[in-house]
């Protein structure tokens, strides 16, 4: 693509995303149905013949973050859960509303971060960028499918970043659907996104601050998770957790996307809940935001949290 055309695509995409980020929910294009994009993998996930065991009675539903997909997010965690005896399931959630047609492979997710609409204009598809409420409806439909297939009354939910915010939205409407929740780098009180300027210097050079860059890179979901946004204000008013659900929040002091990193921990965990800094159980582990899904120790923390066992140590 010529530099002139790329500049035009970028300008149009920025305008579209900026408009979408502030558009009232009712004014957006209607969602055709709460159905996520189902996927075959990653390895270790989506064996629909799997039946939970007495040792692992709750099937695990994995919810990815913004600007990624299930295969990229859970290529390490899903096999780890399978080896631990869990039935694990995942899907691609939160397709942007102005995009139609399925993605055709991982290469379609390599857009460098000028926004979901820019990706759409060049034939790419990214996930996790729709508004939190719409993605939550997709998660509800998927959880119903998992429960029907496995016969389980309740599931366990694991969410990375935006995935944890989607889980919160879902459980406020369906509090009896889950027995336990594990979040990794989920911004319970929103993020200032102070590290994004270093990741996207071209956007920063345009004068965009952290939340504005997040709206470009992560779409509506990014804008909705900024500190003080209406969505975060509402979710926090409804409660960081849900009664009757055991909650574990895992965070890294080296997180450059969720800032301050303390936002990824619960303010007042209940007796059965846990806050875990990766560095408290593995001193010196410099795991960044996305690396929480590949860091062996972070994955061990997820497994121990699902089992209600003491936090794993490296």
C-alpha cells in the first residue's frame, strides 16, 4: 500500500474509532446476535466430548483480551489446563460491529495497532474490541453452550485483561453461572494506559494520550476501561466481585498496559478471594502485560487458583 493511501486509511480509521468510542450504545450498529466466533483450538481446548471429573468439576471458560484472539491468547494455558485434568473451552469474542466475514487465519490478526476500523478497511479482523456489554452477551451464549455440553451447573472463568472485565459484566447478570473466577491484568478500577505511548509512538506523536491510544488500539472496549469511564464507574458501583463466587486477581508490577498495576487487584478481597502479585511468588519475574499468558509461573498461578490451592511458587 502506498504511503499516501496508508495515511488516508489511518486518518479514516482514527475518525471512525474516535466516533465509535464516544457513540451512545443505542446509536451503534445493532448486534445481529450474541454468538461468538467458534474455533477448533487451541490445543487442549474445545473438546466437546470432555466431561468434568470429581477433581475438576467446573469446566473452564477462557476469555481473551482486546486486540487478540483465543488461539494467540491461550496457546500455552489451554494445554496446561488439559494436562491438569480440566475441560477447557474458548472462542473468539468481541468482533467489532462494523466488520463482517470470518477471519481466515492468524495472519489476519497482525495489524500493527491503528485500530479495529483500520484493520477492517484493510481486510483484517481483530477481536475483543466491541463494547463490553455486547461481548458479555456473547460470553453468556457460550457459557450456556458449555454447560449444556458438559452437564455442569457452573463453570470456572479465566479472563485476561479485557476478558476479566467482560466476565464481571456477565456475572452481574448471571451470578449463579460460575463457581470461581481468575483474572490476569484486569483493570478493576480502569487503566490510565500510561505505557501505551511507548508501544505506539506514531499515535503518541499525533498528540494522543493513553486512553485515546487505547481507543485506537483496543476499540470501544479500550475506551470503556479507562479510569473514570461510565462503564468502569457502573461496574465498580455494582461490586468488583459477585457473592458466592471465589475470586483470584493476578497482577504484575511490570504491567505496562494496565496502569497503575494495582488496578488489577481487588480493593477489598473477601475471605475466600485472593490478590496475587506475580513477583510476590516469584521475585524478580519481570512479566509484562501480554506475557502473563505465556510466563510459566503465571500459568502455574492460574492452575493453583482454579484448584483453590496455595499460590504456586517458582
